[in-house]
C-alpha cells in the first residue's frame, strides 16, 4: 500500500471521530517508525479520545512492544491526564506498564519519550492527588 493510500484509508476510517490534526500526526509518526527507524510492525489503534500506535521494534524480541501516542510539543499534560489516557488505551498487553509519547515539534521533528508507571503495591500518582 502506498503512503498516499494509507493516509486516505486513515481519513476514511477516522474522520468521523477524530480531528484531522490527530489523523495527520498519527500518520507522520507511522512514517517515522516504519520508514526511518525501520520498526518491524506498526498498527493503528484508537479510542474515543485519540489515535495511537502499537509498535514492535524487533520481531525477534517480544519485549520491544511499544504503545506510541502521537502529540504536539504544544500539548499540555498533567500527571492525572497522562494516567487517565493510559488507562483508556485499548488492546494492551496485560503486563504493559509504560507508553511512549511521539512528540512532534513545530519544525516537524519527532522526539520519543517513554513514560512508565510504578509497578509496586503503592500508587504514588494517587497519593499526589
């Protein structure tokens, strides 16, 4: 499938439920992961709030499973909004305790930041709220 056809498919699938900027940003992250970083498997997923990607960097290592959430560098985040977003993701592997923000800057460069949650018995995020 060509990149143009992929983008058209994304528009058809998501234009009723998501903003064009979300669709375009997810597409740009996909292109970066597949063609520039040469990741083996990248799939689009969505929920009511966002479009995100399930991505595997190397098929020979199952620990390389990533959830990548596209966002702009101008996005405003809080600890509570990040936790809520993570809890609302669909189709997560049962042991998934982290996700990666794919942050697009104003010059269209993309940086990746992995965010992890405490896996211990206490929940420090709730203790802050």
